[in-house]
């Protein structure tokens, strides 16, 4: 899960080194906290949040195969 989120966010960001994803797992829930460089934040979020929603949808589809729920939070 963490690797997929890292791959997707790095492919969107210009500053690849600025992308950090931390994972916490509790039972069937996976919590991902992501940080990106300030200059990439708008690009990762997208207009009206459509890009980050798409990333969350892909992560949810991947998690459902493993019978898990995933939550992605983009931190400041």
C-alpha cells in the first residue's frame, strides 16, 4: 500500500525527494500520511481535489483486494 502511494505521488510531483509517505496499520485499516514539497502540493491535489481523489480511489481498489480499508491524508 505504501509503495503504491509513494509511486503515484512521486509520478505527480516534480520534486521526487520531497515526497514522504508514512504508514500505520491497525487490523483491517491502513492509514497513510503523505507529505510533498510545497511547490508540488497544488499539482498533487489538482483542481477541486480531483487528482488526490483519484489517487485515493486507486489505493482503495488495491486495498479491497486484500480485504482492507485505506485512508490517505495529505499533510502540510
